[in-house]
């Protein structure tokens, strides 16, 4: 469905609620009678913009890839936006998360959710990152994919150029970075775009080299490193703290 008709499925009440917040996104909702009774407000809101079709558990299970379907699925139009829109210099973006070659859908969705929670203005999936509309990506975002602008851009260098043109300082996470995250308030207080790399290999050297600063997260214990989602959470919240102090 995603490739042939440019439609995707939002699975579960949180995802459907988020999709309803994007005008024109939801084209139809399928729900079981039990879910319809359990979520009356969602039923009312969805019915104002799209058909709400009752189906049995078996039919709903065929739509959902969840082990325990929540009973409600929305058919949605894509919500990603062109890079030029997401990083429009006139938009005044202050905090942007960029996933570079991130292949795990759970990690990508968690970064979107974390960016949303930290108050980021946008997310970009760059390079050959996982499909934004992979069901696991959407589920891990818990509806956040509908809350902030997201772009999909095959060339990470174009993302860096666009971020810099939008007035953002570009930061790359690196274990041997020149800047300590806990001593970077002067940089973090300004508009920033964070580059987060692949789960196994981190950022490609050629992409990290494009950043204005390479930032290291201090490791005080014996762990070799942090996983992608955790590193993104630490960095984005340090930026949020610097912005709101």
C-alpha cells in the first residue's frame, strides 16, 4: 500500500489521534466494535473527517502487524515534507534531529518521539535510513511522527547544507569529539542540528567531517558507548536545557 498508493497505516489509538491532528491525513478508519466503544472521543473526532468502518478482530488483525492489535487502524496519506520546507530559513528552526543511515525502525521512531518530547522543531531521515512509514517506526514514535515536520532526504550532505543555510550550527556525535557535551552550553544555546549515525557504525567519516563541531558524550563508567536512541535523548535534552535556561 505504501509504495503503490502512497498510503500508510497508523495503528493504535495514539497513532490515529496523532494522524487526525494533521488536516487531510486520514482517509478512513477501521475499528472493532470493542475499540469503538472503548474510544468514543476518537470515534467522534475521526467520523467528522473520514469514514469509520466496523470490522471484526480477524479483519483488524490482517491490517495490523502488532502482536496484540489495539483494535483501531487509520489509512493515512504521507506526512513527510520536502527538505526545503522542513529547513526553510524563514521558519526559524532552533533544534533539529538528523538520522543518518539509521536502519533500525525502533531506533528511528524513538528518535522522532524523543525529538518531539525535547521540543525539537523537525526531524530528517537522511541517506538510506529506514522507511518512515515502516509499521515499527510509526509504533515506536507513539504518534510523534504527526506532531513535528519530518523530511526524508537521500543525500546527508544536502541536509547539512540546508541546515547551515537555515542558520543552524551542525553538531555530530563522536566518541573522540573536540567538544564535551557538558561544556558546550555556548554552542547548544543557539540554533543547532544534531547528526546521529548508524546503530553499528556511527556517522560516516565524510558526514561527520561536514559538521561544525564533533561532540562527545562523557562516559563515566566502563561502558564503551551509548546506543543510538539513548545518545540522541541525552544530546537533544542537553540542547533543550540550554535553550530553556
